[in-house]
C-alpha cells in the first residue's frame, strides 16, 4: 500500500469516506461539507503547524502520515503521536495548536476553516457524534500507548507499532486480505523517537522479527505481515481480545 495523493472530484471518491469524521453523514450533510472543504498538500518533511500557531483550519488526513511532536525548553524533542489516513487533525474551539505537526510522507489533507467547522458541528449532529467517537478512540489509544512505552520490551514495542499501522491500513482496504502489506511511513530514526529506543535497537528488533518470520521485507519500508494474529501475539497482548 502506498501513500499517494489521490485525485478526487467529490466526497464519494474519497478513500477515507467511511472512516473519517464525515463517515456518518447523510447525503444532504455531505453536500454541506462539500461546500466548505478544500484540499491542501504537503511534501514529506514539510511542517503543517508549529506549536503555538493559530489554528486556522482543521481537517482529516486523506493520504500520507503526519507526526505530532513536543519540544521542551532545553531543545529535547518527543514525538507524541502519529496521524494516519482518516485521523482528524486539530481541535475545534481552540485558538492555537499545542504540537508541531510535520508531514512524514507526502500528505494530503481535507481541510475546513475552523470557525465554519465549529458552526457545522452545531448544525450537523452526525459530524459532532463522529468527532466525539474519534476523540474517545484517541483517548483509548493514548492509554494503550502508555502501556507500550512504560511496560513493554523493545521487541513488543516494535511489534505494537507495526500492528497498529497494519490494522489501520486494513480498515482502508476493501475486503480482508489474508496477507497484509504496507509501506512503513516513518524512518527507523522516527520509530526510535516515538518508542523511546535507539536506532540500533529498532534495526536489531526489525531484523529479529524478520528472521522469526513475523514480518518480511526486502526494502527497509516495504513491510509484509504473513499472519496478523502472529504479529499481535508479539505485542504481548491477548490475540483474541
């Protein structure tokens, strides 16, 4: 799976239509969204927002991946999140943004000016309902990630990140493929930053997972998962949960 920038004429052509903030919208509500949306593209490495910037727009990730980072006063940087396709970027009713948002790959956003979108939430219950669901899902994911960072081994951390990306990509793919493949959207250095590991540890654990047949790759970013349940078992989580 690649993170190409799609060419879309309407919301019905959108690859995240049934997973994004608009997924519960009725046709008349989609028409309202069509009138206020616009697309923006960012090249890999380009900053979408700096922490403290005015939050002029919010939106959904259509294709690509972005990272959320926080910087301490002494210059130390920590990645605090990843935005994958269908994720919502920005917070309605907030004037500024509190993290740097950087395109890790070529990125396309479906954007809405913040003020009109805030009015839209009031007028379109399905948008507000879906946004609440996504916010609660994000809270659950943050709690899960506390476990990953605080208690899991290096191997389990790597497996957890790969499992998270793989399962998210599957949701955007029609059908249920037996073997999952995806382009890893972040570098080994970014993985290390996100997981609190060294680059050397990330590389060793990726190689170990490959040697054990959990994943396969020829290119450093072209990842194949022969059995998603086997990968999940490596995360330390219950396979059947």
